[in-house]
């Protein structure tokens, strides 16, 4: 009976057919699975858009190719609901060119795995993280990227924002660079002269840490150790001692960099030793308070100055929207006339013509424009520079200020430090402009085209159909 | 030309064909005779490769239909019961399509198309839509379709069904004429059609072949009452005497007693004499009614009883 | 195969069905195209792109419902299957005929990029890639439609099966995100819409092309098997 069934032709052919069907489909599925889930698929994608919307520049390719440690990319969204094609493609490019160093993207659905962030990320480094954000991680370093980081926004006169371009690549390259940076420079906060205390500058310190700067404190009572890169003076209120000045000058003369921020002081305190140091850079700290009267350049009070931010190497890598900085109660910076060779001074902040300053010692009034901050770069030897930044305000980087008016100030400080360290975290390629080729139509031709497309062409087609049909119907 | 061996086809538990074997020689016109549902269409569908058999082999022009379906199909023109026509095409377009489907070389096709259309008399409707044709014309187009590529074997399933008598006669003439060039199998459930057209008849019933013979032999067999059973109400002895007394009856034996006063006899008579009338007359005169009289060639008769024996019935 | 392709193709254009489908497609797509005209931007709006694929959900069932259903009903299936043509060629012929009609529709819809080209300088490569995606999506959908048509002799039933299948197929990525896990991954992998959107953005993914063509091949192959099985069937 059983044999009989097997001998039956329908069984023979039927099972042959089933086996063949299964085999053919299995082979096709296998080929696709291999293609789809292996790395090959990532290399078989081609960006054919005119302005290469989804490709990354050679600079970024070189950067990922030279990576010597793994970088993981997390997208905090379920894969299917993440629809930013450009981010997906750009990440794919890094993965393709990363020689296996760039891993991901790994999609993390926070609804399904709500503890993922606390388990895997350092809470200090991922503050304010949200669904849809992206985390770039290498070892213990991580950077959070969100949609704002991907958009180039320009502001019109009234502060209205408009997205003019996309800089997904810039955001990723800079994030990857920063999390993989081998040597993190250390910023030494100098204390001992009535500077701001550590707990008044915690936001700034976080920002510095996120940008791969170690933060340490230092006094100048002994010579500055050789490993120190940058000294940071958060508004000293008393002057340097003579020995301290010597230590500082020694540090600067061997090519050290320093950032000096000075708030207006209520107690009239002269700081001749500091000014002695500044004079070597042709800068001078004035003992005054600047008021701005040009309406667009102050906020409510004349001393709450919105300075003109000069375009310098420092601002090059900042977003235009990050240049909105308010300097509350500032002193002006003087430029010494003596022209030194090997010295290059660039202004950072300035006021308009319509500003005044009052000397807190003499009460003498002067008229603007004033300089509120400047960079000075002194060439010491071949390829050796000493750079200082002097700003007549320090309030704008304090926690109190940041909680009210935002952290553009600390970003600016990071940018200054990057310039001093010759760090190019940021990517120099321009943002991709959104592809919006214009359509030059007159209203008339627009109506005409609309009419043609919605009425004339369809009617002609359907009419032809009816004609053919009716003609044939009675054949 | 066509060899069929032990063909069996099951539809689930129903056996539609049971061990059917026959051969058709080149140039023959073979009639497939049988009542509706006997398995005629199934056999034809298997020969043409439209459906598969459960077991058994079909060879056409030396090719096995399972192993070499395309070669087999090349040799066959098939007109199924429902002519396969695209109603939205004109006759000419449709035939062109069939020629393309059967890979008739273009050069040959032009003249062949003309011939076929003239043969089945559709030339004057060649530019009409098949949808708008009468049933008779559609049947002809169906036939024309089978002729495309002049296949060696024509398989025609009920080619005259639904036609009026005049059309039937025409189609039969046509088939007869085609028989000179083609080997033809045609199925029918109309008895006279077979004798009018076929060289040989295969009678099929309930999936089995009941008889294979020439139409002449078959009609003789049909009227052969040299051996039959008769059931009569009356005393056994008396009835036997009457039966034996009929002129031409050679032997009478008792076959059984269905009831108390009824007896079945098996009667053998001379081959060329019909003894049924005299038996009736004599038994009637004796007052013994005949309850049943049937030929011993049972299956054949049963089949024939189900067949349409006159044309008028069907043709109207 | 060519004979069947030609016949079916002509049959579409001998009845009003192809004309009505194309006419309505152009008319409805024009309404979405107006976005681009009004914005004065020489590219397809995302609405236009997604509507193109959405329209396919309705066009394809109507296009393919007759493929095999009609032949089964009118008895011409016998003609096709008893002619010296392989079954695979019959199926391929029918599939390609429906695809050819779809390509005509696609060709007519080139009026939209033509308008962009006349009045502006659109990104030709991206438009090309968008059309490539559209054609691949159409080919996938048609294979499903032809398959459905081989299952039944009722055209309406065939169209409904096709529509429901396509609708399910296109919502795979949504379903996938709900289901999650391995099933979700597989569903994501099958998400044609995602692949279509990638093409329309200007990314040509060779694996997607292979995948979509494979999908169509599998369904054409399954159609062959379905028709074959019928001939071997016991009941």
C-alpha cells in the first residue's frame, strides 16, 4: 500500500515539483540574505544625486580610514521608524570606509529598552539625550548628535531661522574625531587671585570635558610644569605676585597659551603685573565699564552688550547661531600702538560707534567703538607660537549666566582653545545646500501646464481608449 | 500514431479513467463514443497534455507526453469542448495569434491561413470580433484554431455540439475531408455521428473501454439478439416448451427464479434471425406476459441506452 | 512567449482599461505635481513620490486581474497549455505583458519630469533613480498580481487578493517596528517602500535591485508552480 503510493506518478512528479520549488526559492532567498546582511550590500550603494547629498568628502574618508580604535554609532530609534535617509547613508559611508573600525549603526528602541541609556552611556556625557538622537561612542568617550547638529540654519534680521543646508557629515566627522582623539589636552584653571570657583563654572567644565579637554587646577607659585598646555584665568581679582609673573612669562615664552577673562571689578584694583604680561602681546586691560547704545546690540540694559563677533579662526567652526553671545558688564581691551614683529592680533568682540566707557578710577568717559576681546599670537621660534586670548568679561561662562542665556559662551571658549591647540575638530567642507533647483514659470504657463496635465492629457488618453473600444466593439 | 497504455486518472477518490489502452493508427478517424461523464474529455485532456494522468503512458508520434510535452503538443491540434477563443479578438487576429503560438513560419502562414479559413468557411467573418459571432461560427473558428500549423493529429472534443443540423452535416463532411491528411480522434455522445464519420469507434463508459470496433460491427452487435435473457410470468415448464418451440431457438436454459411464478431463461438462437417477435407473439397468445427481455451483451446496451440515438433530439 | 506577450498587451489596449488607468493616473498625479509648480522647485515633492507608489496599489490589481483569471474563465487556458509553449513561457508572457502596459504608463508619466526640464534644471540623476525605483516596485507588485490571478477564475476576487496582499506588503515596515525581534527584522528587510524611497532620494542600491527582481522572479516562478500543480492535482 505504502509502496504503491510512492510508485504513483503524481507522487513522483508532485514531490519533485515541491522539492524543486523549495530549492529554487531557497537559493534565491539565500543569495539575497547573503547580499542583504553581509557587508557587501553597503558597498553596492551609489549616490547619484547631483550634489552628492549622501556622500562624504575625502577629508572624512581619510579620517575614518586612519582610525586606530573602534567607533560605535547608536541611533536611538527603532530601525523602521528612523526615516532620516541622509543620516543613514552618511553613517553607511563611514562604515564602508572605516576598515571595520566604524561599527553600526545600531538601532536602539528606547520604548523597548528604556534602561539602555543608563546601562551603556555615561550620564554626564549624554545629558538631555532624546529619542531620535545619535550617540557616537569610542571607548568611554561619547558624543550626542541631534537633528539641530545636522542643519545649517541661517537667521534673518528679525531672528527668524531657516534651514539652508545640511551638515550631517560635518557633525559625524567632528564627533568621530573628538571621541577618538588620542591626546586630550589639559586646561589648567589658575587659582589664587580671587578667580571664580570651580562650582561656579561647572557647565563650562562639562563642555570642555565633552570636547576632550581635561580640566585641572594650578597655582603659579611654582614654575609651570612642562606638560601644561593652556592656562585659564577665570577673572582674577587680585594681581599676580612678582614670582608668579615670572612663572607665567616663562611659561608663555616657551610657547604656552593662556586665556584671560576679566570681569568688571567693583573694588578698584589695578593689575599691573597682568598688564605687564599683556603688553608683550600689545594688549592692555582697561579699568572701565562699557555701555552700548545701539539698539540692536544690547539687551534691555546698556551694559548687557551683544557684541559684534568678528569672524576669525575661532568663529570659523561655529554655527552662526552660536555667535549670539551677551556680555554683561564688560571692560574694554586696549591695543598698544607699538607694532611688534612676529605678532598678530585679531579682534574677537567689539562694540559699535554708539558706545561709551567710564573709567572706574577716574570717571573719565570715552566714546566707542571699543574692543571687548582679542587674540594675540606671538611667534617665538620656528613653528612655535604663544597665543593668548584676552576678554573683558568672564560672567558669560558662569553657570548662572548659562542657565539664563545659553551656553554659546562656553562653546566659544572651546573654539578658542581649539584654535590655540591647533585642533581641527570641525570639518572644513561646506554644508550641503538643500537641492532646490528653481522652476522658472510665469503664472500663465503654470496655469497652462496645470490644465494640460490634469485635463487635456488624461482626456486625450481616455478619449483614444473609448474611440478604439467603440470602433472595435461592433466589428 | 497514438499509443495509450493503461491510462488511469484519479480525481481524489473518484477514478475517472481506469486502465484505458488503445492505439490509433496514422490516418484513422477514431470516434470516442460514450455518455456524458464517461471520461472522453479526460482522456483527450491527457493526450493533449493539458492535464496529467495518474498512471499509464501516452505516446504521440513516438514522443511521451510527460517526457516530451512540447514535441507532443507540436503534433496535436486540439479543439476542446468549449472552443478556446478570445472574444475580444477578431477571427483573423486570433488565428494569427495561434500561428505565432504554434510557431508556424511566417511565410507558410499566409497561405495556410487562407486555406484554413476557406476550409472552415470563416473567410467572410475574418474581420469580425469573435464575441459577435454565432455559436456555429465560433465552433468553426475553434476548429480553425486546431488546424493551425496543420498538425498530424487532430483531437476534437464534441465538435458538433450545439450546432444546427445543416452545420453538423457540414462539419462532419469537413472532418471526413480532414481525415485524409490528419489522424483524428473525435468524441461524441451521438451514435449516428460515429457511423457517419469514423473508421473505428472506441466506446467508453465509466472510465473503462467497453468496446473497440468498426461502426458496422458495432451496429451489428447492437442488433445481435442471438443470446439473451427473458423473464416470463408463468409456469416454468410451459414457458420453456413455448420458447423451445419457436423457430430459430436453439437452446433454452433456466437462469433463475426472481419470484414465485416468474422465471428467467437464457435463450440462444440462430445468429442471423431475430426471434424476439415470434417469442412475444406466442407467449402473449398463451397468456404469459414477458416481464423483461435483454441482450446478454449488457454493458454495450446499457451504454447505448444512454446515448442519443437520434439526431433530431440533440440538434434542435 | 512573445506571442502571448503581444496578444495580452494588445488586449489591454483594445479595451478601454489601459487608457482609463493611464489617464486617471496622469490626472491624479498632476494634482500632486502642482506642489512642485506652486513651490517653484524643479524636483518631485515627497508627496508626489509617495503618491506614485500609492497609486500602484490600485493600478496593479486592475492591471493583473485578467492575466490568468480571464483565460480560465473563457477556456483559452487550454489553448495556451496545449500549445507547444512551456508553461514558464506562458506565465512569463503574461507577466511581461502586464509589465509592458505598466511601462507605457510610466513612459506617459515622463511628462512630469519633462515639465521640470522645460522650466528648470532638475537633478536628472535623482529623477532617473526615482523612476528606476518606481519601475522595480511596479514589477514586484505585478508579480504578486499575476500570482493572485492564477489562483482564481474570478477577476474581482483576483483584484481583491492582489490589493490586500500589496497593502500588507507595503505596511511591512510599520508592522515590523511593532513586532520587533527577528520577525521585525525580516519584515524590515522585505519593506519595499523603504527601498523605493531610497531610490527616489537618489541612492541606487544594487542589492535592492537584485532583491526586488528576485522577489518578482519568485512570484512568477510560484505562478508556474501553481498552474503546474493544478495539472497534477488529485482533485
